[in-house]
C-alpha cells in the first residue's frame, strides 16, 4: 500500500527492534457480493512487535472502526459502537472461535445525549453512574447500592463541596474547598469545618494557599498555623521550600537546582547536604552522588535502557534486554546472585487454560531458586510455582468474570474463597481443605461508601466495629470480645492522632508532635514514656535524653549515646554496636540486600531474596523458614525447609484477618493502620496473642504470646504493615529494607532515594501512629489528609510542585509490586516530590 507505514526500526543496534505493520490488499469478499464486509483495502491487518508477536485486526465496521481483534495469545476481543460512533461494548471472548459463551467478559459503556459517559457496567454487573449538570460538568458518582459522591460546583466549575453519602442519604464524608478568581485552590477545609455556614469565619480551620503573580504556589498555611514557603526561579521552576517558616519555626530549607534542560541536578537538604544528579543528552540519569549512598553511575543503551549500574562499593551490575526492551537478566560479580527473566513461553507446570503467556513474564531465576507463572486468557495470574532451595511452594488463584480475585489456594493445599457483593467488594471469606465443604472465616464485611471497612464479623461469633469521622479518619475500634482490641482516637485538625484510649480498665495515651508533625512525646496515664527530638531533615537527635549523633557529611546514624555504629559505602548498617566486638554484624549482597548476620564473626543467619525483591528464605541456628507472598506483596505463609506449613495468613484487602495454623484458624484483629494487635482463641473468645497498641509508637514493645495464661504461647511475627519480626536480630524485615524499631529508622538508605522523602532513613516520616511504609520505599498516610503540603486527596494540586526525577534504581528491579502501588498513588519514574 502506497504511503502506509510498513515498519519502524528502533534505536538499538544489538537486536532487530523492528515493529511491523501489514494491511489488507483487497476488500473483503463480502463487500462486493452483498455479504458481510469485514474490512476494506488499506485497513490495518496486523501489527507485530520486535519479537514477532502478532496482533491481528480482523473486522471493521462500515465507518472504519475496529470491531474484532486477536492478540498474540489468540484471544479475541469484540468492540461495538453506538449510533454516534462511541465505544459502547467491549467483549473478551472465552472461545477461540469467537462464539458466544457464558464466560465472555463484557463491559458496557452508556452515554448521555451530549456524549458524556453516563454508566460503566463491568462484566460482573457492578456499575458506576456519572451524573452531570446542564453544562456537562460532573456532579455525582453513584454505585450499585446507591452510595454516592455529590459535587457542588461554583460558577467556574470548581468543586467547592464534596459529600459522600450512603444509600440512606446519611452523610459519611465531607470536604470543602475555596478557589480564587483564577480557579486556583485557595483553601481546603475538612469536616467538621466544611459544614460551617460561613467558610471565611475565623473559627473555620483550613489549609490556605497564596500564589505569586505567575500562578506558582507561594505560601501554604495548615490548620494549625504552620507555614510552608515556596520560591521559584525565573523559569517558574521550584527552587526552594521552607517548611515551618517563620520566627520560632523549624525553617527546614530544601533547595533545588536545574540544568539547562530542566532536569533536577542538585537537591540540598535542610542539613545543607547536596544530592547531585547528572544526565546525558537524552535526559537519562548518568550518575547520582548522595550523602547517604555515595557515588553511583549508570550506562544506558540507545533505547534508554539502563545496562550497567556501579554503586559506591564498586559493585557493577549489568542488565540485558530483549528486542522489546524487557529486562531479561541482571549479572552481578557474585554470579550466584544473577537474575534471569523469561517471557512468552508457558512453563511446564501450566495446565490447559493457563498457557496464555505471550507478552507476560513466565519465569525468573534468582539466588533462591526459580518462580514460574501461568495466566488465563485475560492475563490474570492463575498459578505461581516458587521453588526455593529445591522446595516447591505453589499458589493458585481464581477470579470472577470481572477479573476480581475469588480464591487463593495456599501451599498447604487450603483454599481461601472470597465472596463479593454487587459492587465487587469482599464481604465474606471461607476456608476449604481438600474436597471438604468450605468453612466460614469471615461471615460479613460492611464498608463506608467509597471508603474503608467499617465492620467485620468473624464466623466464630466475634465482630469488630471500625468507626470513622466525616473525613474517614479513624474514630474508634470496638471488638465484641472481652480481651479484644478496643480503642478510641483523638485527632487534631490535620487528622493526626493525638490520643488513644484503650483497654479495661481504660488507659489513656497522649501523643505530642513537633511543628513538622513528627512524633515528639508519648505519655501513658500522665506518665512520660518516650520523648524524641529531630533535626530539620527528620533525623532523630535524642531519645529520652540519649543523644543520637550523625556523620557530618551524611545522615547515617553514627552513635547512640557512647555506642558507635558503622556502615558500608552504600550506607548500609554493618555494625550496630562498635562497643561490642563480639556483637552482631550485617553484610550485604551484590544486590544491596541484607544477606548475612554474624555474631562474633561466625555466621548466624542467611537471607535470600527472589527476583521481585521478596525475602523468601531465612536460615540460621533456629532453623530454616521459607516465605511466599501474594501479588500485592502480602505475606501468605511460612514453611520449613521441606515445605511443611508453619503458619499462613488470610487477608481482607490490606488487613490481616486470620492466622491459619496447620490444623486450625484464629481471628486476627488489626488496628487502624492494618497492624495485627490481637489473635483470638475462637473457642474461648479471648486474646491468645496481643501486641499492645499503646506499648511503643515505633514498635519496640514485644507482643504478649500468652496473654490468656493457658501456658500455650503463640508466635506471630507480623508487625506494622509489610513488616515481619526477626527474632535473631530484633529487626523487622520490611520488604525492600529492614526496619530497626529501637531507633525508628531503617538500617539501609531508601532504594528510591529522595523520591521516598527527604530523610532517606526515617520510618514513615517519624509519624508511626498515622502512617505506614509497607514496602520500605515511601510512607502512606492512613489517618490524616494533607499532613504535609500537596498530599491531600481532595482538590487540585499545584503542578509546579511536582519535580521531575529519575529513579535511583531501575523500577523493574523492584518488580510488579512497586509498579502497581506507584500506579495507584499516581507516581511514575518521572514525577515525584521528595517532600511527600
């Protein structure tokens, strides 16, 4: 065909990275004889990637719109359009011949008369409706049950009020906003102030924003009166932030400098320590000089793939890619740590119906062994087979027609079944052993509209109410069990928890914060338990009168009191106590992961990690433990060296909900963050394991393993979300890092550098009662909205505050878990703010 693109040759010369296109050379036969005309001459027939994976375009309608396509796995997708040419239905066919089936996944889209999307109905029948005013602006969102979000707009179309109501029209969540004459966010107002008749009244607490003449955010003042000052250069690039600005404030200054192509080339933290970036002519990161991780260099191929990385220890890793630029391997000086990724070919473990692997990761090998993946025709993972040091652990997954998880088969052979409501939310869980009838674990789950879980009812008869205020900040937890988890929360106008009342008899804890919202004091029943101090960057400087000292040119914790600590060139803690020559020490692999723990120079414990970065193997004097995780990074089970079950876990979304022992199960009662606080004996309805919510905010306190006094101690090692307690070290393994609760810090610097925050060692910005860090990468606020500038879930964010970054490490090294979480949080490899 004349003038049609036939191929595109990519930039690489080491492979044939050529994308091909083919076109129909003649009209379909039916076009001329009155039959069905599926295509016309010149319509795109096929597209092939550099690996020869072909997508075929089989049918078009009379207007030239695609109506049927077949992907490289042979899966057919049909598309239908309404009379105005808008996509109205998408059907993924279950049968390879395209014939109709009850297993077809059909998504329907309905439009109003103006062409706006009015309803999207998913294959399982769940739907969301969108309501609009006469100007076609969104004014409401409604789900199957009648839960709704109502938007009130000003004359310019800005959302000045947002109400979330349940099916009975009870107001459950309320937010308000004010905008200036240029439609810039002027104030953000939380409940209860959002319901004030006069939002400008002095008593109304709000987060207010002032802009400069170019529309850049100049000043932001939070409801507690703390100010963040922003300064921009002549090109409207952020050049400085001052947190808690003003006389008597902390005045934490962060400065930014740019190269001529607007890449951030230097960030200077409040300690006046710079992190320096250099780039090539295509804006790819070439080097990083960090006060904490030292000097790291990178080499890239012609397609921008990172092919080498040399860290401050001098260890160079080499990455290889296939013609589609997918990572195929990482080679390290210690070849036992090499990683190989394989794609497109279904492993032998995959059964019929599980072999749709083209374009998908099918296998990887690493220092621990190998993991294989099997997929269904819609790309859902059906089977994961993990072989760790010769022992096979296998997971199987099932899904409904809308690709929502309905079941997990654990390595023990037990199935966890998930029941869902008409909106697709999990409302019950059951446990099935072999061919026995399923046994209920959770009989009912209730949710706030478009929000979190508000009630859990276990099958043993126990229940927990999880109450929230009108900001969806935690208000109380109420277990029905006598020794279960019961707590009420006090929050300030930022949503930060300032008090907890819990237990019988009632115990009151009060929490104080500095002017940057970092935990400063903990008192219990009026007695001071802990006091903390911080520098402007966020490093802890004192704990209960004991000084914390830092190296002058880094944020590495150099000593606590008179006890020194040492680090390697990458900023990893090697020796936590130089005073104890026979004490513990840590060593790190070429992958920069904690690999060994030694005591008095002798090997005590060895740790191994999968290619996804998950710790799957631990072996030491106490024995060998194997671990397996779900695709969200949540720990599903622990097993011995032969694969025998030690314990497994059931999850309700991100809440641990049940401990599964080899022959029984026990309810878990999680707190407002998702940390387990009680494990319940279901027969006696009392706590058989307890981790005191008011024990220590940073998690130093040990759990009670026999609180019921039955002389049967129960071990359960989950801690803060994403953490696992290591008895041999006292550290908490935290996915990509290791957390030290005694110092409230990680023992390694953040793998994603300043993208995770300006303090690369601090845990959850030293706000452990309100925030979590399940992957050891970045904090997630769970109980406050807008604890820092620009982090609110409500209202537009000033775009000038989003600084363009390059990740310190390749994002694919972190695996699918970080990609999925980052996508949900709106992060990418090219936008993040170190202030968040």
